């Protein structure tokens, strides 16, 4: 059985960087023993095994259950995401994540993604306060600590959302402010964003 450190304050997952497609023997639930350097890659903690490729494939067990994601009292979304970095999580009703930007092309990330935030959609600072005011500047900082990008490495066709395979734009919709539930994925950090 896979066990973490029993601390709700630290992550029980870590990314392993191989630098190539893993062999077919590496599947969900397979135990892998790796040896490499722990590095921060643009803020993402990972074990780098690219150079020496020191890993051993073990027995197949059960796939670990996704951990329900939540933001604890008194912490920001960014702090909560740090606690879950590298872990497979389930975003459910208790996560209280709201859609701030629906699925679209993100020119900053150069890919399609969706943006969610904790408790309520993010507001543009200059919509509420004068430009360059202390309040607007504070809201910029607050917004950066209250966002999670939902994306996939899979390159979908136009009109297809890879993590909502049954979504049909002709019969359904995704609106800003909607609650995001029943979505599972791994928390990562790169280029200053989760």
C-alpha cells in the first residue's frame, strides 16, 4: 500500500523527469524505485533521472486514490496547491473552485486551458479600482495567489475539451462562476503558475 508522511501540510507526490517516453512496463499502479537529483525546475520540485536513467520497475499494485483537494482555513489557494504539488487530486464540491475563464486559447501559456479560482471568479483590478492604485496593485497580487490553470498535454480538436469528453457546445455550456466538480488530475507548478 502506498503511504505518505501522514502530514496534511506536505505533499505526498513528486514528479520524476525521465526526458523521454517511459517504457511500456511503467503503468499506473506500478511501483518504481528511482535514483536522481532533486531539483526545482521553474518552481516545480522533481527528481531528475534523465542523465543516468537509474530506475527499477517493481510489482504492480493498486493505483493510489486521488486525494480530495481543499483549501484550509486561513490559507491561500497557492498555499493549498503547494501542499498538493505532484499529487493526483480530485476537485469536488469541497474544493470550492469556480471558473474564472472558460476553456480557450491562452496566449500567455500558448495552449488551451481553463482558469479557476477559489470561492469566486477573479475580477480585473481596474474594473474595481483606479489603475495603479494601491487597491488595484493589491488585487493583482491576490489574483496571482488565487488561480489554477486546468490543462492537458493532449492537443484537442477545435471545440473539444480533453478533460470533459462528453461536453457538447451545441447542448451544454461552461460559464464563468460555475462550480468545478468531479475533475481529477495532478497538481504541477511551472513558470510561476499552478
